[in-house]
């Protein structure tokens, strides 16, 4: 299991590190020191645009409605924790590992 992914009642919590203003959105890597998944987003960090893009990205990545994805901490910070309702930690870890494997 990837550290930074935790099962909670009703869903999963994921610790991420967001890099805004990138050429493309997606999972870029894993910060072993901070135990966070590195995610790049196209939007600039203004007026919560990155947060909306992040919610949309994780919603499509895990095939859940956008209402089931929320930022539980770090709304104004590049280090965020998100909650995804209706998925298991195993499902999330499998998809993230698959994405990390495509980076190399």
C-alpha cells in the first residue's frame, strides 16, 4: 500500500502535493519524504481553479461523481488531503500504482 492513502468510513483519504500551471494534468510521482502523491494541474493557482480541476481529475480517475470528491485540508496550500467517497484504499492504490508505473 502506498503511504498517504488511508481507508476511512465511507471512502478513502489521499495526501497529495499539487504542482499547478503545468503542461498537463495527472499523477507525476511520489514524494517519499512527505508521503504524498505528486499531482500536476494545468490551471494557475488563483481563485480556487486548481481545486476545481483537481476534483474533476480525481472524479474521472476513480469513476465517481464530482460530489464524491472533496478537499478536506489544504484548500489554499499545495499540500492537500482529499476524500473520495465510495472507493476502497486497495482500488485507489492500484490505480495510482498503475499511473506511477507509466511515468518511468
